[in-house]
C-alpha cells in the first residue's frame, strides 16, 4: 500500500465568489494547481504558507491541531478556498503549515471521493457526481 497523490486546483474562494457575482473579472481570480497527498488520517486539509500567500487567502484566525505523536499546536487557518479535484469541487478552509498540500477527509467527503489505496488513486463514490449523506 502506497501513498495517494492527486492534482488539485486551489482557488481563492473569496475571489471566486466575487467573480461569480460579477464583481471581479475571471482573470483576476487567484488560483494554482499543485500535486497533493491524500491524507486519510487527517480530518482537515493543509496548505503551506507559500500557497496561502500565492492565493492571497487570509489566515487571521487559529485553531488547535493534534499531531499523530500527541503534540498539540495552534496553527493559522486560511480560507475560504475552492478545492477542485478531477472536476469535482468544494469550498473549505485549510490549516497553514508544513511544506506540501494535504487533502483531508472533509474535502474528500464533500466531493464524494473514495481512496483506493491498492491502486493509489481516488475513485468517485457516485460516478454521476457527488452525493452527500445528510444523516
């Protein structure tokens, strides 16, 4: 079993909302495409500070995170962000730390992606588009 890596397009969610409302030209929406590691052990997603700066997403608030080794730390939270993987997208925030983008369970669940660890890829939970459980 190996790690799962995917291409993800990250977009400044505030820019996207302004553009959708006609208040910002589409060419002014800040976004980038990066390779990310799917982290099935993480609830939330992570972006490095360099990506947060490139996208211009604010990170004025902090949350406490717990690491696998038991340590806890207060880290900045950036957002809103649009995560787009394989043509499926969702808005979410991300913790700002580390040196690579990690995709956590909340983003995977909202886009209805399942992790195929054997084949090291994501597979759609529903092929016609995301379906979310409300119960």
